[in-house]
C-alpha cells in the first residue's frame, strides 16, 4: 500500500506539524476508513470464536462435561444403579432367591468353571452392552442367570454282569436269577437217553447257553485219577487172567483237555462214535440222536472234555464257564463219581469268588455230590426226566 495513502498530509502550522519536517499520523481519521473498519470487525469476530471453542481444547479435563438427556451425572449413577431384587420375576428367566448350587460353585474343577458374572456399569453416565448384574449372582456359560448345576452322582445298587433285570426263569423246577447260563451234561452210555428232552427245555429258556459235554466223571486231580485208573486196570487184567479170558478194556488214559465239539476230534470221542464191545451195544450220540448231534455241531459255544470218565476232569468245565462269565451253572450227571481233593477245593473257591448259582440235576439222586453241594450252596432240581 503507498505511503501517501496510509499517512494523510498535514498542513503547516497545525498541531500535528512538527519542527522536524515530518507529518504526524492521524489515527482517528485512519480508523474511520471503510477497509480498516472491515479488518477490525473481522479480527474481533475471529477472536470471539477462538475464545469460545479454543478454550475447550486448552482446558480439556478441567471443565465438567455436560450430560446428555439420556445420561445421568456420575455421582447419581453410583447411588442409583442398583440391581433389581432377586425375587422380582424376570421376563425370560426367573431368578431364584437362593442359589442351590452355591456350595458346588466354589469347588468345581478348573475345566468346568462358569462364565464370570457380568460387571456393573463401567462407563460414567452410561452402561455397557449388558444389563447391570451383581457380581455375586452366578451366570452359566450360556448366559442363564442363576447358573447351572454341574454335580455328578453314582448309583448305590449291586448286581452282576452288564446290568439289566435278572432272568427269574424256571429250569427243571428251580428258579434261576442269572441271565447267562453254563451247562455241563454227562453224555456217557447210561445218560444219553435223557439228552433230547434235556436240551429241549434248556434251549427254550437259555438259547445261548454255553454247553460242555463230559463222559461222566467227577472232580478229582489228574495225578490221583491216573493212579486210581492204573490200579483198576491192573486189577481187571488180573481177574481176566484168572478167568482165562482176554482183557478188553483200556490200558492207558490220556490227560483230559477241553476241545470244541464242532472239531474233528469230537467225531472220535467214545460218547459220539459209540463202542460195540458190550453185548448191549453202544451206538453213540451221533447214531442215536442225529438231529441233536447235528444241531450241537453247528454251535460255536459247545465243547467236550476228552479222555475217559475215570479222568474225573469236570473241573475243566467249571474253569472254562467261569472264564466266560456265566452267572449260573447247571450240571446234569448221575453223580456216581467222587468230588474230592485239591481240584474240588479249587472249584469250590471259584464258585464262591464268582458268586455262581449252581443247580445239580440227576435221575438217581444226590449220589456222591451231596456233601460238596452243601459247600457251594447248590440246589438240586426236583424235576424228573
């Protein structure tokens, strides 16, 4: 801007005239100019805006925040943000007045902790996304107020097997509580005629029963049985020699074992193939009862004890049935052979340890099994065949 415009000329001799030859500045006239007035007003307006809005940033934190209509002052929140009474019905989930699982919530394992209770209001003058809930009210993992129980319990009942009701079936007049039955049947020469009727009732009541055939015999240890057998053979040979006739009986006895009835070894077993040395004849199970024989050969849970009746190896049958977890044993025999010695004691203990029901059945009475039956608390079937 030119200097002549900014400084007006002063007349000589006026009060603004100086002896130095310089003209004094008339500021009042200067301020009356239009452009100067505009600049002054603009400066004043900007200064007002600066004072109104700039002080907010300069003094931030020292000036209290004015609450909105939907908010409350912080001092009022702390005094009024109380949880609703626990006995007040909720729209969705009723809140119990007492927590029946409070004792378990303290001792529950780390892997099953409930979700933490929702916090109270955390924002001054407002709330977070969840409603205010006191911290002492448990909340489950799914958000249900009051929590959920996590207790466990065990039954106090007793029983055997895989569970379920007992059978309560009648077998030859005896009530059997077990569900799994093991069967020991004497199919020697004098006992084979009972087998068809015998298995008709057994398979009607227990179609999946485990079956073990024997050639008679009792329960005596192998060494004692072999000694008795050799003494009997020597005596019979002596009698045959004195009578001047040939001895036609067995001279050796193999050690007994358990074998499958559907195997080839069973076809050569004496009760199956028979023996024709006697005058009365002994055709065997295969020839006398072919239907029963064929049916038993098809089963996978039928066995027989090899060797002769003199082996007295019925203890092998009890051991196998106990291993197969039967709950009751039905033993059909004439009980004409002894039940004694260490093997008999082992079988007695086996029955007690496994809590087996024992049913003895004979067409000729208790025989030599009477005393042993008392030791194992066995029942005798009264039914006649």
